[in-house]
């Protein structure tokens, strides 16, 4: 299973979202530097390391932005430990305005 698919599955199970979009943005980060195994390496933009999550769920109603981010990070603990370097999170409750 791809990392993107694993992220989608975990978020669906945790939040039953009415809208979910998981975007692999790894290619946008080509040329950036990452630390891997104690070495600074230039990232080539391949693979599944940088994602943007856009999610609308009733589970976020009444939660602050920080609480929403914490809940998503907790749901994705394994993926964040396993090679995801960056995760941009855009959470919303139903009825809230989104930029997407």
C-alpha cells in the first residue's frame, strides 16, 4: 500500500470525513535539503515524503486549529515516523469556509 493510501485510510477511519483530499507534494520540494541518517542530503523530489491533507469532518467541530492538527498528527503517527518529512494540514468542520 502506498503511503498516500495509508494516510487516506487512517484519516477515513479516524474522522469519517465528508471531504478528504491527500495530495503528494514531494515533487514540489526537489532541491530542498533534508537530514537523513545524520547526513545532509539534497532531496530529488521523488517518492512519498511531503503531503498536503485537506479534510472536512464533523469531528473538528468545536476544536481549535491546534487541537485539529494534534488529532491528525496522532492519527498519522506511524506514517510520520516512517518517512513522511512534511505534512501540511488544512482541517475544517462542515460549513466552515475553506480556500480549496
